[in-house]
C-alpha cells in the first residue's frame, strides 16, 4: 500500500512521505512562535503526516494488545546468535532483556534505548530525513541524496549489528 500511496503523494499532492519531520510539526504545534525553527504553518505543512503517525501508533497499540499471540518465528541460527549475546527471552515482539522499563537503568538498556535513540535522532537530522522518508519517498523521486542516505543506513546497520551490538550486549 505504501508503494502505491507514495507516487500519489508526490505527483498529486506535492507532498513527501516521512516520519521524522513529525517531531518538528509537533513542536510547532506545542511551542508556536518561541523558536524560529518552529515558526511555520504546521497545520498546512504537516497535519496529514501527524495524523498518519498517530494512526500508525494507534494501529501498533491495537495490534500489540488485541492481535492474539506474539510468538515470533526466528531461525535457530538467529536464536543461537542472540543467546550468545545474552538474550534468552523470545516470547515477545522485542527482547525483554534489552527493551523493558526495568532495564532502562542498566548499561545495556541505557545504551540501547537512550543512547541509541539519541543517535537515531541525530542521524535523521543530519541525513535530512529518516529511513522511511529517504527509502520510500526519496528513492521514488529519484533523489541522489536519498540513495546515498539509504546506502549509509544499510552500512550503519551492518556495522552496528556485527561490530557495535556485540560490544554493548
């Protein structure tokens, strides 16, 4: 559906698809006029995108609470690799040893959630958008900066997975 929706946004609506710009729209709605960066008509620029993100969050919440079982099927090789990194609970959508409120104040939890979140936020600001914006809208619009950003996202993901994650976990 996203692949069909994006060209309509680009051609008919003269809009781009992305999620990271919603923080700016939200700040503009909450703090109007206080900071120059947030002084613009957020309703015209991003109301539809804020509604999209709200719907995405609502859909995720509903699916996680009422969609039935959450047994995730992963390969034995992946399960063994995660076990070697110290992750043993495979009952939910995300490993509870890393993504739980109780682990937030541990070194693993802080590095994964707080430091990782900061790096993602910095990266989206530095790259001029998030993975969905560049990979879906930017590539659909044949933008070279988006191609470079997507290649950087994949390289960063590989480096993080094979070199940084084993150090953190």
